[in-house]
C-alpha cells in the first residue's frame, strides 16, 4: 500500500463558467420517516460546488424534501406503500432520471425492502456514471461488477457486515481490511470514523480532520453529497473521496469552534463548508 499525504487539487472555477460547467448530481434516497437524509446529501452536494443538484425520493415524502432547500430540484419516484420506500415500479423512470447526470449518490435514507435491494443492485451494475454508495444501499449491496467508478462510504458497523466480520476486528485493522476489500472489488472505500481511511486497494490516505461532535445522525449524508459534487466536477474517484473527507471534517472542526462539540448537528456542516473551502483556498499553492 502507498500512503498518500498530499491533498489533491480542488476543481477549478473558471470565470466564464455556467451551472452546467460544474456538473449535475443526482441523489437517490429517502423513505417514510427518512426525508432528512437525502435532503442533507443534497445540501452537501450544493455546498460542494455542483452546478445542479437533483434529489429523487419516494413521492410520499417529496413535499417535505422540497421544502427544506429551494436550490435543489426534486424528482418524485414510485412508492412502495407498505414499506414507505422506493418501489421497483419506478425503476424505469429512475433510469431515465439518471440520464445526463455526471455523478450519482445512492443510499441516504433509502430504507430496506426487496424492491430497494433490486433497485440498488440494478443501478450499481448498470450505470456508467461515478457513484457514491452509502447508508441503506450498502446494506443490500451484492458483490457484483460495477459499470463505472464506485465509492463506498461505510461506517465500521456497515463495513463489518460487508466483509462478514465484527466491529472490533474492523477497528483493529482499518487500513488493511479496507484496502483488501477495495482491491478485491475494484472500488474506492471510505471507511468512516476517527482517521477516516480512503483507499483504492493500492493508495491509502488517512484523513486528519474531524471531531467527535460529528458523531451525530446525518453527518455521513452530507459527506455523500459532497463527494458526489466533486465527482460531478470531474475529479477522479480516489481524489474526490480524499478531498471530500478532508473538507467534511474541516467543516466539522470549524463548526465545533463556534457551536461546541455537543451542540454540533449534521445540518450545521453544509453551512460551515463555506468556511472550509475558504481555508482550503488560503493554503493552496
């Protein structure tokens, strides 16, 4: 494994740009009682610099998601009324929604059902766009070959389930196990937690930003959207994951200074990403 210490260069923002220049992100997620997760991912993508952000959710929760932030667009999807999550009846429409998007984020608040599992596996294996796979999507992900770049963002419990192990084992060999999984499956792994590990199986980066105040529901959803935004702006998967983890943790550090560790919540992070970008700009060559 090669240890990578230097941060990648952030995407350029040319003066002659328009919103299409900075990419189109599609967030797919949400279920009954979980409208916040895709909304936070959408905010993370917006503050990550994406030109256009679409949030596709079950039609049942669309009014809630749409009311949270007017800057992203919303797409209603067919709902499994029994489980309150996405229905396979909407898979054709979902594939259509993916057309023309530069990056996909799949998973925040999806819930779990047979229909969700079918949707996740179909999109994971079919879509050519780079994709961030998070949360409930990880719980149903089958070991299949993807059609494009894939970034998996598990916390230790989710990663333990992926490799058929336990959290204690994962935490004792974070870099080694993450790298082995990434190499075997041809994906990027972002193993979250203190010293988040980013690896493609060959390169390994350990993130040094972040704090315990970020151990709160929804923080990972913001990270998912942020990484998707960087992908949509043309960054390669490993570099997008590494820079996204750094900015996400830095936003948390800046928020904690002003708000305290106990008082920090996930919806603070998109706001403090603005300061994180400024700090990154100040130290860039």
